[in-house]
């Protein structure tokens, strides 16, 4: 175990508090008319040309007008507070396919799109179709209206585009992982070294089609002065259902309780309500995210609808070995024939249609 005397607090800008950012707007980027026009034109061409989502590259869809903005968003994620909210797209006037095309093109310029599940989806849809609660063992977070716990996703970058907001609720909430680390170090320095040890995570809870029950990763990586975190308290706890997983110690349970409490402590999180067209670009190593419970409109076409991209960031980031959901990275090159033809959604018109039965469990 690390010596706590060797651990130092992480400085800003990656360490921040929500109550400090809430009154500011420097984390919001407003697209200008020229940038919007370029993105709309690129999205229309993407639809017309219909490239394979697995092999298309940013160079095939250049965005010269948006280059300065894209570079700024990348800096904000890699070396800043870890996220940016991009606003201004007129998605209320677009088809879902055009919105998805624009979103995917932007993603190409910020990283390499990743498959998000074992059936190869490169674009996921967040739509509430189930009344199950988050703690129900059969619930899938993409399909429920209940609030979620703070967590990291399984990519370098996770991005959400809002097509339709909820009737009420559904706010996106972010917490600086570095701030959580600093608070643990200040309040319970005896527990801080545990953050650097491997923890078992419930893979099947995240993906019902996963080929194994769990994977192990440290919560914190601090290499060459670069801080990174990966945390899902819920999936650490549910991994205990597998007999092969070592039982959590009292100290580990105390640490998980403290992390959960810190996320909910007033002033720590930043909350934002999505408008149609908003895009949240988030470096998973910098911040945890969640959303509040929401109520939908009764009309199916008006229900809350977000689309999600996972990206592998081209910017190199030093990490300890086997950090995060490394098992996903190891399966990105899975053979295409592993996905049945009828389940393949490797073109934008198909990917723009929600796969609402993904993750269904037998019975």
C-alpha cells in the first residue's frame, strides 16, 4: 500500500466545485452561425454518403471553421476542468438522423468512436422505456427514468446530445473526481491509499451481454503528475454478488460510503439542464456524472431522448496498467461476424433508430 505521506492534493483546474462554476458560463461554448452552418452541411453530406461508422475518419469530413472550437474543447477536457457544454445546434428542425450525423462527425474530430456494447452499437440512445428503479437488479440505466448514482463511463470521452428534454427533471450532474480525492485525503487520509488498489467492478451490471462477471481496476491513477479516476460505487457493491470476488473490507466499505456522501454534499456537484441541441463532452478520467430522475411527456415522440458517443481520445494520457474498464478496449477489435447481421447498425440511418430491446434478459 502507498504511504499516505507521499500523497498530495490535486490542484485546479481539474479540481473544482459545482457551487463555484454554477454562476459562471466559461464552461459553455456557444456555436456561432458559421460553425452551425458548417456542421449542418457536414451532417447532410454524411447522410448522403452513408459511410461505415467503423472505418470513417475525420479527414473525410473536415471542419475548418470549427477547428478552433474543437481544439478548445479538447484542451478543456485534457488539461482543464474536464468537460464542456456546447450549445446552439437547431436539432428541433433536424431529423434524428441528421442530428446523429452531425454528432458523429464532431466525435470523429475529438477521438475514435468506440463500440458501446457486445452487439456493436457505436451510437447509443438514452430513452426511458421502463418504470424499474435504479436499484432493481434487472434495470438498465439507459432505459429507466429513475435517478442514477455518480459513475464513470467506459471510454476516454463520453458525450451526450439532447434531442428532447424531459417534461420535468433529468438534469445532468457532474462531480470533479479530483475534488473527491482531495476531500478523502483531507478527511480520511488513512483511506486514501486504497484508491490506488484494484477493485472488482460488476461487468454484467453494465452490459448484460458481457463475457465475464467482473473486471478489476484501481479507482485512481496518478502518473507523471496526471490525475485520472474511474469509479462506479454501485457496480463495486454489486460485484459482491459473485462468489469468486473477495469480500470488501471494513475500510473499503468506509471509503465507498465516504465517496457516495461527498458526491451528494451540497456545493460539490454542478447541475445542468439540457436544451435541445446541447452536447456535453466529458473526459471520464476527470469527472463523474449522473442524472436526476425525470418525468416524460405522455406522447412517445416527446419523451426524453439523448444520444451517446464513447470516444477513445487520441491525446496520450499516462495511466497505470489495466485502468478503467480496460476489458472494453480489449474487445474493440472483435470480429464483425461476432455480431449477427440482423443486429448490425454500422450506418448512420440505422444507428439513429433506438435499439430499445438492447440488454433484455430472458424471462
